[in-house]
C-alpha cells in the first residue's frame, strides 16, 4: 500500500479502484483484466502528467517521502562486504550518520551516509538523520582513513539539517561541520556525493563538498528548509510553498546554477514507487563518476574540488 502525498489523491483513487477490482476477481469468477488494464493506463497517464509538472514544494514532499530508499538501503544493495565503523574516538557513536568500508563493483571504498530510518522507532533511533557533532567527527575520521589507504569516498546525503539541540551546540556543532567541510576539501582521494533525499543546510554540505555531486531527480538541496525560510522571512509557516519557489532547491535549478554535476532520473512516480530501480540508477551514476576520476593524482583531485566550488555562482543570471 502506497503512502500517497496530498497532490496524488487522483492517483490514489484510481489505484484504489484497481485494488477493489482485483479483490473482487479473487473472490469469484469475474474477469476484470480488461478493466484493470484500462485503469492502469489511466494511472500511468496521470503519473506522467503529475510528475511532469511538479512544483518545488511538491518535490520537497517527494524528497521527504518515508518510502524513498535510505542510505542503508543503498549500502545493502550496492556495497559488498560492508563493515560498519562506529564512533568518533572523542565522545560517542552517532547513528544519524552511518559509514564504513566495503566493495563497490569490486573496488574498495569508504561509504558515509545520513540515515533517517525506515519506521518510527528506527527514525527515533537515528534522530531522523540529524547528526550531532560526533557524527561529523566520525565522518572526518572515515574520510581521513580513506585518504590514508587511497580509497575513494562515496557519500549519500539525506538530512533535514544538523541537529539543533542544546547538547549539540555545547559539543561544538558548528565547528564539527566546518571541520568536516574542510576535510572534504583537503583529502587527496576521489570524493563522490549523491543527494538521495533532502540536502539540508550545513548538515548536508558537511558530506557534499565533493569532486562530483549528483542529485536524484526529485531530491532537494538548500541552505534552509522552506518552513525555516518562511518562519524567518514571513513568520508564517503557511508561506512554505512560496519559500520553496524562491530557494531554487530542486535538482533542475541547482544543475542550471552549476552547483551539481548531474541529475539521476527517478522511476515514474518517484523513487518511493520503485526503490530497487532507483538504487541501481544511483549505482550507475556513482560508477560513472568514479571512472571519470580514476587515475587522477591526489593533488589534482584536491585542486579540482577547490576550483569547482570557487566557480559556483558563475552561471547566476545578471
């Protein structure tokens, strides 16, 4: 059963009718194959129409959909022999960021990702993907480990932002994020990042200062959430839709501005409708990006990464 978004109600109604017909067919001798085929064709048409003209706010809703594949889903499907590594060697383990060693397409890599959690208990355990300082310090440790052993780093970004709690501030949240961004710029090994859901503020940037940044088609990436922007500018959360329009947070906007290098297409109806196909598409994108960086000297990788970010904004309209 799908978790439908508010703008998907017409689709939900049609798919509900299809389920009713299939239930009737299973209870008797009624042949409803032709009617189901017609309704399914209408669903596909409606999906194409709906997802062909999504607003930034609707994309925000899709990026947050609970059924989208999460970081651990990508790791389980794409990384062989994955060995998780825990702790920042300073304070604690932070389950909001997962990471470790494994093999991608036969080559050793380090993988780091924001993990939101798959159900309510899991989300609470992972703090909804909002990392504390120890999470970013763990990421720093893993990136430095990757550099020491000349391993590429793959990061999977999906967070509303860094955890804003008092305890995080007491332990140096801003400093930890800044150090993580600094480490991204300093390591002399390929760094590939994919925004798989939400890319929220510095909490996302801490893992995404990469040689190559890709976004899923309906992912978002912004300095602040639409709700946060609306509360600051208008003191009214109802203005979130207007804020989303103004923030230029979609993959298409950011590709046009030169902030990201590529967009990974999602299946019709979004990643939540076909997680397996989405994961495979992301795997293909990562493979392509790693091949483009293979063989480059560490110093060149570092300098290209720096130059890339210095050029961001050069495509801004006059």
